C-alpha cells in the first residue's frame, strides 16, 4: 500500500471516527500490507493512469499495485478499465 494511500485513509478516518480509531486502523493496515513510498516509477505511472482514466486519487493506488505486481483491493468499478492491473474486489 502506498504511504500516500495510508495518509488518505488516516485523514478520512480522523475526520469521521477520531484519532484513536485512525491510529488503530493505520497500525492494522501496516500489519496486513507492505507500506511503499511513492517513487518516480509510481509517480509517473500515476500520472499516466490519471491522464488516461481521469480517476482522482485512484491513480496512486493503481500505479502502486502495478509497480509492485500485486492485486489492487477495491470496491470501485473504475479500476476494471486499467490495463495490466489485477483487481481483488472488496465486498
């Protein structure tokens, strides 16, 4: 999981559920996923995805999954249209 995604999840959780829950959630995610910084490969891949698909923020998510050759866990159907992206559906 990109550290940029972690930041977004933390911020949304902080707004909706408070700091205690945000802290618990990020620690749980850090156990379940490898945290990866956004490097030039991911940044450029994100720009290409955003340019082609006009998907706000999803660009970093998809680019990170593609760069690491791991599935992208999502419930957003927009991810289906990204070439070379393996998607695992969250229900």
